[in-house]
């Protein structure tokens, strides 16, 4: 029964005027807590249904994996979805399709649907040496004659060779690289003892008089200087003689019209790689690096295959640590099975989400490897918070009341953090995101987090109910066997007594003196009630009576020495290792006056290194940085960067509207644009043709076009320029106009090839806006470069703004404004640190790192949000005291989450994949920065920065403090509280 001292009834509650916003927050808090309390009672009343229904649903949806499909179009995933480069590419394909080219193709400009490509390197000497040259031509003939059978078995099988699949020229002969023709001329000259024709670089002249660009076909070139001196690799001038070359690149283009031809071309690509592998084994002096149109897709998805076993190992390691984190010395109150059941709940929710996605026709890609870790971090946070709140409830209450109290205490915070996850991921999954891989990842992750939240409310909560009944019946937390009382344990062996150690309820009551407050039962079912009723008792440090009886939650009882612990170790939580360390050691140490300056100094160092990395952020637009290591794509890319980095890819300069080419000023402008480039230009060759014949280059339109069509393009050495000009008919009897044309440009580059290409793209685009001639430039690599930085950073920026907006909006009605401010600053600090340190660790800003940065917002909110709410909810005590309380209540669950989460990342770091390395580094930095803020920076800064702990005092001041104590008295049937005035 409740008895108050006489004369105190009029002063039991002192109501003070509060702002409307705070009153609104109190009303919403009360309503939400009441709702979650009712939900907790409902789940606890039907535990079998809520435990079995999610399992059955997961099993049923798991059968949908027969519809599992992998995304085939990697370009649509990794390239900006809406970019000018894609529009320009479509225009180029409509004007100059690859099938229209009947003379020559440039391997790094035209990328048809199917092709096979190989880089041949000499381990010693030059690829132009007679022995290597003969071997390379032998390889070319073997590839040319190679046949594939489609279908592989059966009477209706047909053999297809390269000559059937290739792109033909105007003579119906397969188009091959110009370097092959040059090498055949050299071989023929050597066989007939003639003088070997001079091979020039990067533009050479073939036997038919045609000039051909071979800069993308011959690499690692050393040229002869004008005086016979040897020049270094890639330093030759235009048309300089080649002394030696370390690498050679060959490309074989295939037609893939229709499903049958596409299937045949796919089989030919596989046979192409197998043939090169066999040839490399027979000729160890040459290095072969193949690449096909499907190599990037295969190697990008291969990361998922490599990560299967490490993901299972991560689950196992995390399960072991989760069991240890849920274990205590007290075998009854220890709940090791809840650690495994938390992982099972996360696994079942992932299986359910995957099953629904399979049924809806969604496709998978390797970026989805980060989704299990998003679910793991959020799910572990919820499970450890619920377990911590359970241990703070009164043990003499019924299990249903304890579960309802846990829901009332935890679910408001857990729902808030889930909303932050959904807000960040949802906005990044919106049409505002221009990167398809980011959009699909965030959409899938948001759906998975939603399913995980539902499973945490249902499956894991029902498991908590079952373990609660085991605890009520004093059964072993691991073996489920009833633990005997101490008098029966005395006759047992020491190992058995250690294994069956527990503290019975009557022991705790006899241990404490009758007139001393037993703080071992100071387990607040809802710590936020202290904040709700802070205006009633300004000096309340821990709401002792609110958790004593669930039906008296609106009454607040105080004690003059809040949150002090008895010297006798009777608290069941003291048998938990991490909680005992935080309570006895770490909480006092981190709030020590002499430690605070070093923590502040550490934070300044953290900000300094983060700023250092932030100023060095680089974008990673190379798709090969997201594939598995030691694959064909990576090896081919390394060889290309090593031997073919002297010149940029071939850039197409497309004049897509009719222009007055006969005008001298237009000719000067076009020649000026191409100045400084290595170029294959029909206009320049035509003007030189006119000058050699003493004809004026400034002619009337009819004469200019007539000479171009009837004389220039019919010369054998200039016939290939017919592919570069499109004529438009005028009236009958009139010469046609040049409707569109193209020029090929190649720029001299250094090691930073992609950065220079990006600068060149921007420069030429700005020039096209002011030019009288309407032109555009295009290369397939521009699809990845064009506005890549904006496309990658925009979802991160939108997600961060969404979180800040949500916090600002919720501060008006849901949370304390200072909590919203602190949480927003913490998220910014964590994000800033992760971005800076990942740059210092060698991680570029690509789509995978941005996905990790987006998920880091929710993860840091999980770790730091409860700590801030717990600190801000207290009133009437010193900041240091409430920091220690917040660390005990919420810092320990965050620490448990970070331990399990960090251990789960370790096996992923061993996967031989660039994508998983980026994932491992970014998520490790996220966990590390969140741990620093949760366990060091925030506990220190909150001891001397707002919010204040002195708000809510009455006008009487400290002298009018009412001191009351709560004394437990044993009844024959129940435990009651008697309140007396001291």
C-alpha cells in the first residue's frame, strides 16, 4: 500500500507552466508508450503465434529462390542513369552505327554488343621480334579458324566460325585490326628478303597508302629519334619509327543480331577465352590478357560467389559473440539463446525480404552484399536494447508485464531509429538518385529493414517471452533445467555449483537491511518516465516506483541518493561482465576531470585527420575497381594501364548538323579545334589533297562537294573516309550536302588518364556551346565519367539533408530539441570522419563507398541516439552522474552491438575482391567512428555542454528538497511498497 506523510499531500505534485511544445511531446510520448505497452502485452499473450508465423512465412517465401535472377547490364548499374553522354551516344549510334563501318574500327571507340579482345605482351624483348611476331600471327589464325557448336549436342548442331560471326567490310571480308595487316606486311617482307617497311607510331601508313592509327593497338613503344637516338616509351612524335613494343592489342568484333546469333556469340566468347588459355600454356614467353563483352558482368557478379563462405563465417563469429554478450554469471538470468535467436530473426527477415523480391521479379547484383550488414547492425541494436531493458524490470512481475514494460521502454527509440534508416535509404532510392546501383541497393535495404523491424516485434519478442518464463521458473538459461536451491547445491561438486550459480529472490531480500534502499531493484521499466514527470519532482534521479507497479506508472517516488549502489554485490546485472566494467570502471574513468582534456584533444585529432582526408577525396568512376581480384577484367585493365596509357582512347568528334565546310573560316575553326591532338580527319586529308593538286580550299559548295564525292573518296588511300561522311540529297541535279561527319581525335595523356579525360570532356563541351559548328564528342568511357561525381554524391547529400530535416521536424513534437541537435551534429561528425579516413585508407568515392556512407547514417543513429535520449531525460542530478547512467543503460548495448558487428566484418575483409575490400573498409570505419562517439566523445562533451540538468527546480531551491525513501516489505502473498518521509 502507499502511505504518504501527513501534510505532504498538498505538496506531492508541484505543477509548473510548460511550453506547448513540451506538453505536446509529453502527450505524444504518453500515447506512444501506452500503445507499445499494449502491443507488448498482446505479443506476450500470444507468443506461439508470433514465434511460428514468421518462421513459416520465411520457409514459404524461401522456395521462391527458383526465380533468382542476376542483373546482366552492368553499365546501367554503374553509370549515371540520366547523363548527356548517354544522349550523345544514342545520337552517335543513329548517325554512325558500328555495322555501317566497312573499313576500320577503333576498339576503344566502337563497342558493339559482342567482341573478344586480348592484350599480348612479351616477357622478354619486343612483340615485333620475328619469333614473337610469328607466334602472334599464328594465334590470330587460330582464333580466325576457331569454331563453336550450337547447340552443343544434338543432330541439329551447327559449327560457327569467326568468319560467319564477324563484321564484314565492303568486300565482305572480316574487319580486322590494322596492326595485323602491318604485321603481315613485315612477315611477308622478311620471308622474301625484302626491306622491312617502317612501322610508325601512333599513325602509320599501310601498303595500300591508307593512314591508320595504331596507338590503341601497339603499347609500350620505344621510338627512334630524328638522329637515331632511342626515345622512351610513349614519347614519340607523330609518325615516328617504332624500335620496339612491349604489348599488342587485338580486337575481334562479332555480330549479335537476334537471340540465336547472340547465343552463338556468347559461346564464341567462352571458346575465345579457353583458346587463349591453352595458347598461353604452350607459349610461356608471351603473356595473354583476354577480355570479352561479358567479362565485366561476370567478374562483377563473381564477388558474390567469393563472399558466400566468408558471409557464413561472419554469421558464425557473430553468433558466438552474441551468445557471450547475452551470457552472465547468473545461470538463470543469463540468456545465451537470445543471442542466437536475434541472429535467427535477422536471417529469417532477410530470407523473407529476398523471397518477396524474387516473386516481384527483382534482380540481384554484388552491391547487395552490404544489405546483410545493414540488417545486422540495426537488428543487433534492437535485440541488445530489449535485453538490457528486460534486466532492468522487476523480477517479481509477471512475464507479460515485463515484456510490456520492455516494449514501452525500447520500442519508441527503436522505431525512431528505424524511421531514420527508412528516411535515409528511402530518399536515396527515390527518382532523385541518378545512379541505378545506389537506387536499387537503398530500395532493397529499406525493404529489408522494414521486414527486420516487424520480425523484431514479433519473432524476437516472442522468444523473449519464452526465456522470461524460463527465468521465472528458475531454469538454467542454457540447458533449461531447473536450478536447485543453495541448500541442495552444497553437496554438489564445485564445477556443478559454478555452472548452476544463481541468486534466488529470497536471498536478495535477506541480504539488504530492512531500512536501506535496495538499488539492485532499481530497474526502470521506462527510464523516459523520469523526463515525463520531471516537473513533478525536480530532483528525481531514477523513477523507482514507476517500474515497481505497472498500474502506478503515473506516480513518481524519489530518493535523496539516487542511483547509488549498495556495497553488497546483490545486483544480478553485476554478474554481466561488460555492464560491471562500465559501472565500476569505465564510467568513472571517462568522466574523470583529468581524462576529459585528453578526450577533447583526441576529438580534435579526429577532426584534423578527417579534414585531411576530406580534402583529398577522389571519385572512382572505373568499373574495374568494383570487380573481384585476379579476374580477367582486373588483369586486362592493369595491362592496359601499363602499356596503353600514353594516349587517350579514340574520341569521336561528331558534326551532327550540316555545316559550310567549303567556307575558309569554318575550315580554320575545325582545324583549330583538332590542333594538339593526334587525329584521323577526312577534312584535313581532303584539304591537303586539294592543296597538292593546286586547287583552292575555299570553293563554292557544288565544286567542293563534287570533288569530295567523285575524286577524293574514290582514291584507294582515302576510300575509308566514306564511313565518316553522311551525304543528304538535295534537289534533282544538285550536289548533295554533307549532313554529318566525324573526325577521330587522340590526346596525349599521363598516368592520371581518367582525370584528364574528364577535364578534356568538360573543355570540349564548353567549346561546343560557343562554336558556330554544332558538334559533340563521344567515347564509351564518357558514360561513366559524365557527371559521375554529382550522380554519386547526390544520394548521400539528399539522405543527410533528409535526416536533419526529420530530426528538426521531430524536435517540435517527438524528441527534445537539444537531443535532435546533438544527434544531428553526431551524425555529421561520424559521416565526416568516415569520409575522411576512408580516403586516407585508399578508398575512392564510388557507388559502393557511397552506399556504405548512406547506411552509416542509420548505424551511427542506432549507437548514439539512445545514449543522448537517456542523458537528456534525466533531471535534478549532475551531468557526470547522468552520463554514467546513460552509459550503463544504453552504452553497454551499443558496445555489444559494435563488438558483434565488427567481428562479423573480419571474414569479409579476406575476400579477394575490390568491392568487398571497399565494403570492409567503409563499414569498419563506420563502426570505429560510431564507437568513438558513443563511448568517448559524447560522454565527455555532455559533461560540460547542454542540455542542462538543473531545469525544473521549484522556486524554493535546494533547501526545500523533499527526501523520501522506498522500503520493500514482505507480505505473505505479495511484495508492497511503503513510502515514508525521512
